[in-house]
C-alpha cells in the first residue's frame, strides 16, 4: 500500500485524466509507478518521456539488453516491483523463464554473451559502487566487450533511470499489482 495519497484513474480529472488516458492508449494501462506521482501530474509526463527515450528509442543496445540491465539494477536494489515488470518485459524477448530465473539468481549462470555479461557487471557496479568506476575502468571493460561510446552512454542512462525509479517505488511503498503484465512492448 502506498505511503502517500494516490489518485486512481477513475477519480482523475483535468490534466491527470488526460495523462492517464494517454498511458492507457500508449502502454495498455496505467502502472502504479505512475499513479504514485498523481499528486504532481507533470512529473508523470516527464518520467514517461525519459522512460520512452531511454528504453525505446533507437540505440546500439537492444531492447532485451536494456530490460536485462533493468532487472539487474532492480535486483541489486531489492525492488520486486521493477524486477517483476521488467522481468516480464525481458522474457517477452528471451521467451525463456528458466534463463530469466537464472539471471535473477546469478547472472553468471544465465548463458549470457560476453557483451550481455559485461552489461550486467556494469549495471551491478554502477548501482552498488558507482565511485569504483570513476577511474574509467568500468567503461574500459564495456569497450573491451565491443560497446561503442553511444552504447556505453545508453547503458549508463538505463542504469541511472532504474536506480531513480527503484528509489521512488521503494520509498513511497509502490506495491506490485495483482496483474503486473499486459503492457505493450
């Protein structure tokens, strides 16, 4: 249960109703991570703009790689909400529940490519000890795995975004919905 007041879609009016209606049209439904921001509707729009850019825009990273990093970051932060939502999104691409389970338990056992393993290691490092990579060594490891500068930037944006969202979810008590799936990927 959320720790702050949340305006549900059926109670929304004005700008908030427009935003909720747009989310239903574009994403299939309104996620609780957006409803938690209902007291400040403009932040929902800014949040979605950032999310769509980081996760869906053209990138050297595949959608699956981005969702994989989202799961790794959320695992490190102990965020079940984002683990579930983005685990489902990742499995939309992987179509392998056992592999997803292994990723959640220990990425080294998930049959990852060298590039995927490097992205997971980077996601864990940037989440748990961001200052460790301040000497450039973390970026150098991604370059060794074949990522270019744009891919490294995009990976860092995904990781930063999910650290941001995990903190909103955990701090404000956003709980996993009864039916967390059903989104348009």
